[in-house]
C-alpha cells in the first residue's frame, strides 16, 4: 500500500504516506487506484469527479452531491460512520476488501472511467 496525501501540509508518522502539498492533483489522480475524500461539507465534490475521470475509485463521506452521483450509477465507496474512529475502520475494511478482490476493483474503476 502506498498513499499520497495531496494538498495538505505537514508530515505523517507513517513512512508510507508522503504529503506532497501540490496545487494541481492531476498527475496524482491519474496514478491513484482510490481517492479518499473525507469532508464534512462539500458543495460540488469536484476532486471526486476529477478522480473518476482519471479512473480512480472514490471513497468518500456520504455527502448529498456524491450520493446523487452514486444513484446515477457512479461507483463510489461511502464511509459514513459518525465517529471519526469508526469511519476510519469502515474505510479500512472497504479498502482491504477491494485489495483482496482486484477484479471488483477493476470493474468499479472502469464503470467511472467509461
């Protein structure tokens, strides 16, 4: 597992996480299998749509604009637990399940990139 945290300053205690602090995420979206987008409020969710256009599977909090996209057929993983610790565990479970099922991952990613 390799993670890139784009657009956020600081460092991580996990050596596998590199905070890049870039303003243009396009090359990272093209690299990504999954985009994790945790947000309490979002008016449009542009980065989620950009990630899907690049073939990444978004994993997001259940924001209304993203629920509508999922209802229209977009493949979006939702982690919606109220407590942050529970949300992280839910997200981890989703990602571990996908890591163990590359066929499903490829199918979901292709659905968004079509």
